[in-house]
C-alpha cells in the first residue's frame, strides 16, 4: 500500500530504540523525511542510519536531534530543526515515554510530576509548536503514543496510568480543536511490547517478575503473554505499522481516535 508519505517531513520522539526506532524506519521506507529525536546520541545515530538505509531506494531521508522532550523549548527546537532540514514539519509522533512497575505506595510525589511532564506537557508543547503551521498549510498528522494503561489503569503503574489517561484526553482535545484544518490528531494504545523497555535487564519484565513472584524471566514472560487474548506480547513493528498508517494519506478520515493495538487486552468496544 502506498501511504502517500513520499517527501513528507516527520518527527518521531523516543526514536533511539523500540517503537520509535521502528516507526522512523517505516516512515523512511515510505519515502518520508524523518527527524529522529531522543536523549542518547549513540542509539539515536544508529537508528537514524538504519532508517536512512531503509529509505534509500525511495528517497527517504533521516537525520537526528539529541534532545530531552521535557525541556521547555523542545517543541520549538524540533520544529525548527525539521524546517531547517526538510523545509517543514508535516507529521509528529509523540512516542517518548518511560514506565516502571511498583506498588503505588512506593511512588514518590516527584515521580507523579515527572510522569505528567513526559506524557502530557511534552506532547502538548510539541503540538503547540508544530500544529498551527500544519493547519496553515492544510495538511498534518499527529500520533500520540499512549497505552492500554490510559484506558484501564494498571495497579502497578499508577503515575504512568494517570498520565497516559490525561494524554488521551489531551489528544482528543487537540483533535477537536484542529478538526477541519487538514490536521488529524490521533492516539494509539499499545499493551506490553517486546521492546527494550520490557525486555532489557532490569526492565518491565524483570520488574513484573519480582513484583508477581515469578521464579524466572521465562515464567514472567509466559504469564504476561497469557494475560493477552492474542497470547503474546506485541512486536515493535506491529505497533509501528499502526503509527505509520495514522501518519499517512490513507488515514484521511481518522480523527480523535484512541486505537487499541494491544492484542485484545482492554476488552471494550470503544
């Protein structure tokens, strides 16, 4: 399927690894010009090189910007970098995020504020900086990467769940605000994904193992997969495919959605 993204300029945050890295690669494969944004330069440089190689045959391009999206001027810096490199910014993927499993009683107040900054204020600032110009040009896409935890709170990720619920509300607010301008704002809600956030040592898999009392990583992984109707964790490309579609010309009548891409985890019909 031709996504109609050839020559479109996109920015993806949290692009050094996981879902963001896969999304940047897929957008380049569709012929887009992609600005990858993250905090860790080595990972980001590798991800941009990978995306550039993937898009070479269709004139997809990739560059990168080392940046913490919670910086107050992050939105302007991403917009300005995209405009300098590509001439405009047509699609924004707010993917940067972090999560931790623990008892809610163990979450210090500063971590509640940090979750709010990362999952609500950072996407808001990025949209504020980029969406008005998209609206003036009459075309734009925003995909906010939320979580199933935003639809059904996780008892082991309290601050994350509340912030992701707020991100879904923010996404709908901006979708309504810019409806009719050609800018389509949507969100997706993944469940557990076999990315570094889950699978690396000390990640969510190990944290869930300790909290649930599983004897090893394999048992913890089996239990997590078994709790999904589809029977397994998602692969990063499965989430990235949904994001790339929502960034595309093909998603021209999708607005204000909060797509569950979670293997049936949240069993609701909205």
